[in-house]
């Protein structure tokens, strides 16, 4: 009897494990649970998924903003295709179910307005003033008795923290910090700092330095930075722009700089250091017309810098705006970038899209690209610093921007989907449903 119970239990457990294994395999071949697509209103799209339709079912929200038509495929084909026709703006959910019961994939379809932007490729100078000052170093102070103090380290301040206020007075820049410390005459100071997104406070008593008899806290701080990059796009209707495709970070700490304000300025390329294996190259530029900025900088994010243009910018290759291409429209194969090199004008260079990483949330590593243009390879060796933000164009649509180079192979690098940069820019609202009006 015990032997029979044991065998029965073994069969049940084995059956459960087999079901879970088959389900896991099913999820594997069908690509996981969640997918998301942004499709312009008026466009049609063929949606394919793996697994015979005779073993699956499809549910669509009632009163949907899309129409689904199943296309005829061989019933023994592992792929099944549906024609998605957009009707109006909004979001629809599709639920794929095994045997019409067990869910194995949810597909979210955002029907968004058609959007066109002016492609970039311009060399730009970026001047950024931080919100508060960035702590870039902690120094020892020697007092009159010869004793050394490291106030920042003792109080838990770290390199990369942002000093926001002293005694509840918001600090404007590094000079202002020095003035507030001097005015303290050695009295205790309350410091308000920010680490990542969390604020904290600490108190420090300034030490009079034996070196110059000045009161000091031993904090090295920085309040501004500048560099050269590439414009990605400009939207004339809202005056919004996007550039770089990645954040401006502090050169010493690697931290994303919290922005108070900033400007986009015209830049001229003066020299190029080609990239080599293990050593990134660089475009070196100089600013000009510094008193006449072409744009206001408003956001410094992990996925680019954004703001408002103060004047229209032209593009010799495109006298008109181009539509944006969403990730489901991108294909592996030929494309090109627009960027400015030693000729100080926008040039068109061939690349190849090697891999597409389909994403449901913002990520800067959306595509792996390779420079194939012989002229660009001779000039730069591939992707170099200063080219970040160069728009990627395929099939007469802006599909992304160059972000990073692969250190061990400068001919290759990463690109970010343009839809992520558009979303970050604020042209669309967060749900990608409406164009923001100014």
C-alpha cells in the first residue's frame, strides 16, 4: 500500500514538473510575457508570434482602438501573423493564451500621433550649470597646532554628493560656497546635500587652515561643465530638441550632473583623435558666437540632454522634417548616420545595424551598430567621443542615435531608439498619446 502511494505521489510530482517545464519552454520559444509596440495612427503593422494558432487564442480589449485580422499561414508553421490596423489614438491590450485559457504573452499597443522632426548631425557645444555644487574631492586641513582633519570623510560626505545649501541658504556656485564658509568665522554650519535622489543633512565646524589662515571645510566642489556633442533632432512645432543620447557626467566622479540651467552653443571641429582598440578617440571643438546660444538646456538625463531651441536650425541633407521610426520598424542591415567631422559640415556615413534589442522600457543600449563607411573609418577609426547623439536613419525615418563606443572595437557601438529620446524630450506626454502644445 505504501509502495502504491509512493508511486502515485511520484507520478503526480513528475506530472507537475513536466507541466512547468513545458510551460517554461513555451514561454522561451514565444519570447516571454510582455511586449509593447508604438504604432503611428493610420499605419498598419503585421504582428507575428511563435506557436501554432490552433493551440492558442487571442483576446483584444472591447471597444479597441485597433482592428486585428489573422493572416493565413501554414497551420504547421511555428509563426502566426496578425494584421494590426490602427483606428484612433490610445492604448490597446492583446492577450495571447495557450488553449485559449493559459496566458503566455501580453502585448500592449500604443497608437500614437504621427510625428516628424528635423534630423540633427550638427556639432554643438553644451554649457551646463549644476543645481548646487558637486563634491569632487575630500581634502585634509591642517590647523595651527599641526593636527590634520578630514571633515567631509568624518561626517560621511562622499565624492559625487551634491551640496545644495549651507545654513538653509541655497548655494549658487563654488565661489558662493567659499563666501558662506568665510562668513561663518568658524561657527558650526548645517550642510544640506543630495546623494542620488535622497537629501540628507550634516553639520561641520570649519577649521582655520595653518596654510593661509582661512576657514575651510576641505571640500573640493565644481559648479559647471562644458563639452562638445551632436544634435539629434529638433521639433519645430514645440521648439524642443534632443542631443547626445546619454547623460553629461562629471569627469572625476562619473555622476550625472544635476542641472540648474545651461545653453546649447554653436561649435566648430578643430581636430580629431581617431579611436583605437582600448582607447576611445575624440572630436575636439571650440565654441563660437558664445553670446548667442541657439538653445536652452533644461534636462540632463541618462538618455540625453533636452531643452528648447531659440532659433531654427537647418540641415543641408534634409530641407524637410522626417518621420520617426519605432523599434518594430527597424531592421538589421544598412542604415546611416549624420554627423560633423573635420569638414565642419554635416556628412552622411554608412553603418550597419548588427542587433536590435527590443525593449519595453527606456534603455540606452537599444541597438548594436557598426561603422562601415570607409571615409569615416579613415577619419575617426569608427565611433569617437563627440559623435554621441548623431541621428541614425533607415528607410527615410529617424530611428535612433549613437550613444557609446565599444572600447575593444571602435568600429562598433550602441544606439538608443529615437522613441525613447522623443519620450524624454517631452514632445509627447508620458503615455505617448498627445503632442504637448506650448
